C-alpha cells in the first residue's frame, strides 16, 4: 500500500453498502412518481410495472398544463419564495449580528425566547397567525401569505452561531480605520459569511416553495395561489387522476432539484460550516 493511500477494509464496504441501500430507499418513491407521471391514466390505475402497457407518454403533463392556472401558480410560487428568502435572510442576519456583537438590556432573555420558538411546532401557531392576519385585513393578500413566513428563529440562531466564530480582531481593525457598525457588518462580516448565507437562503427558498398549509389557509383567490395549493384545486375538480397527480408532483419538485444542482456546493459547505440540516 502506498503512503497516504486509504485502506479499503470491510468496515468501509459495509458503510458504503448501508448508505447505498438508504439512498435507494429514499429515491424509490421519487422514481416511482416519475414513472407514473409518464403513464396513461389507465396504466397508472391498473398497471403495477414501471413502464405502462402503452409505453411512456406525456399525456399527463399535457392534461395538467392545459387545466387551471398552472403558470400563474408557478409564477406566484417563484416571486413569493424569492421575496420571503430575501427578507428572511436580511432580517435574520441583522438580528443574529445584533445578538452576537451588541450588548443591550434583555439580550439574553430575547435570545432565549428565539431559541424557545424553534422548539414550538409551526402548526401550533397557525390559528393565532390566521386571526392576526384577519385583524390586519391581510387574509387573501400576498403580504398575508408572505409575512408570517419571514419569521425564522432557527435562521437567527444558526447565523448567530456563525457570527460568534468570526474573529473580533478583524472588526476592531476596521473600526480603527473609522468604519461604523453597519459598515463593518457589510464589508467584513458578510463576505466571510457567504457559505452560511447561501445555505440559509437556499433552505428558506425550499421551505417557502414547499409550504402548503399556510398558503392553503390564508389564500382563497385562485389567482393568488401558489403551485402546491393551486394544483390541489385541479385534483379536487377532476377527481383523483394518478398520472396527473404524479406529473404535478414532478413539476413542483423540478425547480427545487434545479436549485440543488446549481447550489449543491454552497449547501454542503454551509451545512459543514454551521452543522444544521433543515429549517
């Protein structure tokens, strides 16, 4: 064995085998959804093989795209997810930096409240949030859809943990040169935080794109619906069409797959830097 060459022992073989089985188990439902999306409705309902008796077809995609306002819903999902991501990252980063560097009355108590908010399941807050939006006359409006999703205590906690590790000497040197706190944050801290900021932005975008429960409750106007809630109305109007349902799932997941493929390095680097794996 050459110096520095890693030994490929039985332990590594078993580890790779276990990881391969887990990967196959995770991919199987998604691959089955893709296979079903390319079947006819008759094959999807009766044929249990991967390829239907009539061969692959795009009929389900054609039927889905011709029904409802799919493109409007996709556009709504895109722009609302982008706005939620931008505002969440900006607000969370400023809040995290304040908790990390500034000393003010009640700082520890406020941060304890944020940590406690991470533990509370979001579903518990659905009804109070709905009444709050109702009081502000924001039900069935884009702001009613977006504002509650901007609050992300987990992101504040993650960013604070990262900012705590940034050397104070770098910021002190900038202050000696006359830079203010915001200038230091913008010119020193943010460039050093690109991996974690990218990872936070990607996870927030994925969470906003996939969110179904809150848009389902707060939006009734068909023209304001996002893709997950809008596609649900198509299912209700035409009954359960298995091939179309799977085609809708594939369509809704495609942008997220593209995002992951383009930004997988930032995601992995951000997770390795901060140690978090979800919102």
